[in-house]
C-alpha cells in the first residue's frame, strides 16, 4: 500500500487523450495523476497522496474514481479505477460518460447503504469526505436498504475512539499506521460485508500497543477513528464555581486554529485565541510556550551534564508522548536514552498547581488545568500515573485544536472579529525558541540556542540553526559549539524514528542529541489539528508561520525569559537541581508489544 515515490524525471514521455484533450505525460503516471495535470477532476475517496511525508494510499478499494477506457477497434469500452491504472501510449480516457458517472454514484450509494445515518451528531459532520462525495455526486436517496454492521464503539482509551460501523475499508489508517509510522497496530478484520480495520483480533485500543499519534485519525475520511471528545468536561469545570480553571495553548495551535474559521492556513491568531479563551470563562490563560522555555532550561542542562560527565549519549528530546510510548513498546532496551524531562504542557501544569497556586493563594485541589494541544496522544499522556504531584494530575483535561474550535463556535464567539489579547502572567511570557517547538527540528534547535551560550559563555552571532531545518523525514547535521562538534539527528514520523533508533541500538550511529516527533512535520501536522484532507501545502504554510512567529519575538532564547529566571530564583533553584528534578522530570517503563 505504500506506493513508490513520484519520481518521473528519468521516464520517457507518452501520449494519451483525456476527454478529447491531447496530453504528453511521463511514462508510469496513473490516469488520475494525468487528469490532475490536465485540470480534469476525478473524485476519490480511498486515495491519498501526501508526497512530502511519503504517505501514499492506493488500495483502489472504494471504486469512486472509475473512468472509462475507449476501445474504438473492438467497441469494448471498460471501466477502470484511475488511481491505480497506469497511463499507456495512445490510451483514450473518458471521465464524463454516463457509465463512469453511474459507476461512481453506485459506489458511493453502496457505501452509504452500510453507513450510519447520524450525520447531524457525527464528529466529522461537514468534514466527512464520504458526506462531501454524496453531495458532489448528487446522491439524494439510498436505493439499497438492508442489514448494516452493528459493532460496539470502542471508547476504551483516553485518546482515540474507534467506530467500526463507520469504517468504509479504505485502509488509509492502516497505511498510516503500518507503512508510515511502522507501529503495526491496525489491519483488516473480517471479510466481505462485515470487514473493517482495527487492532489485532479487534482487541480494545487501550490494550494494543497504539502510541495514539493520531495519524490514523488525521487520514480517516469518515468518523471511524476520532479523538476522544472532552469538551463537555471543560464546560463542566468552567461552570463549577468552586473550580479555578486555567488553560494553556501549544505553539502549533496559533498557526492552525484560524483555519476552522475560514482563515488562510498559517495565519497567526495568537491574540484572537487568547481573547476567545477569556470570553469562554477561563480564569487564567497561559502559554504552553512558557513550559517549552522551561523544558529547554532542563533539557539543555541535562545535555550539558551528560556531555561533561560521560553519561548516556545520545540524549533524545522528550516532548512528544506518542514517540515516548513508541520507544516503550518497540525499543524497551533504549528506555534509558530519552531525556527525563516532562513535556512542556505537563511542566506548566505542574508549576500551575505548585508555584502559581502558592503565589495566588489557591488550593491545588480546586485548580483545573486544561491543555489545548495539536496532539491526541497528549490526552493519554495526561492520565499516566507517574505524572502526578501529591495525588493531583499535572494536567486534568486535554482538548485538541479541533475541539477548541468547536467550543468557540458553540459559545457564539465571532472569532475573526475578535481583538487581540495577551496571555496572563506569570506563566504567559515566552520566547521565539519555544515557538519553534511546533515544527520538526524546533526542539533541538531551541535547546542548542541555550546550550551553546551556556557551554561557550558567549552570545550566538546568529540564533537560527538552518542546518537543522527542512522537510526531510530524517535529517543529520553537525553543529560546532566552541571547540566541540555535536552530531545531531532529527526524525519526523515514527517510521523514520525507527531507522534512527535501530542505528543507535545496533551501534551503527554516533549522535550526541536527537529530536523525534511522532507526526510527520511535527506538531503542526498533529492528529488533533484541523484536517488537511491530503493537502501538504497546508502543513508547509503552518511551518512557515511558526518560523515567522519566532523571528518576530524580541527574546528568542529560553534562558533569557525573565519569568522563567524569576521562577528558578524564587522557587526551583538551579536548573537540573533537586527541586527541579522533583517537579519537572519523570520516568518511563517497558511495555508489552502487541
């Protein structure tokens, strides 16, 4: 199912005709690709092509992209799926014949005949690709009524909900899970009418080795896989007069939230987002970027400690809970390698219930910390038992970007018209280094901005580490800090992480520090972000906005954040010290691989 990468540079050209339009195209191209070049639209459903992230789903299982091949010699025209049928010299294709249109309509009608009629209450209402196709193909009735699948909904995990009744067996999720992320959790179950995709033997999601990265959710065209919905818990907390509810927002949220309100991808909406959260009734609005700056203080200190004391190298950044769960299941022999730092939102939650609570005279029992994350795995992370302090969860509720957008709409807030507001203090100040956590390579770059100045005692001439930036799934670079050369590795996507981890395990690679992000492209493409529907240009624009936000910050290094320095001076003591370890560090555990 993982198709070959699109490299037609060395192919010879062939000549075909689509809808009376003569075309010259590279040999090996599919009819669907050729039609796209000709400006001819062919509807698709199971097909997915995210070239920059090496995600190609070409199962041809839905039959929505049928076209008619014209055979004038034998008068035997035939229907073929355009997504997998290669263009051949002299081929004549019609996409607009009654036969082709009828075949597409029938494919959609048959899918709808075995699909729940609950669009109004469905999590993917108005985002469902099957729903959009039915409208596009003018389907007005379901002509085949009969037995439907009737499986119980799997709500066992805190992160992902699986509803097999809405599975159309496109197997996009299977490709994302097995080929791109290499987790091997999802596969086809059953045959024929009752077939669907799920974990081995259809065990509950919580019992599987799922990392909850959410890439299966991101590519699912229907609501067969969605995030666990926690908006009601947030509203309940806000409306409880005995609770003091604080909210924090991750860096990737501010460059994607606007998409849910018709704004261009990559529009930075930080100020409007803060205003919306305050109008929704939160008692304090904080920036997870503060937690990211705090993470750098600890992670850079840990890197320097390991370098100076000949401790375990490489150090692996630990901001992504999906990749942490990946190493626990898939590489338990390397469990000593990652940094022990908590992730940024967990750090901020810890500080909110300790330092902030003391500063404001609040009872930690009455504080509810809500995190708005681009990531579904953060939902499961918040429930990890080791992430507690005096029996208080560091973070109580996690909602995604999509859930926040839904809540803003539910509250009747006209987001686009909102004025800008600033985050609250003392957990709202952040630097440019923390902003770039939102894209792959950003965490290690932020860490090196601080580590470099601490190791050399000299300010950086240039804060950008361009050699660490890019869209490649695996990047390697050597960064010179003083007289020392640090070998850096960056992996974006768990399949790429596997390559790096195997090299470390087998002694084939020599790194000092590595950043791993579970989602291809980093948090900007997280499983809880607005659906990109296979358009990787959306992800690129979000990435560009992240770097623009960094450039516009007056302070761009975490160790120059005044609120962070005050926190250490008045409460935590030294970075990587005793109290910092107690509050800001954690541990991992080996987990069974199923």
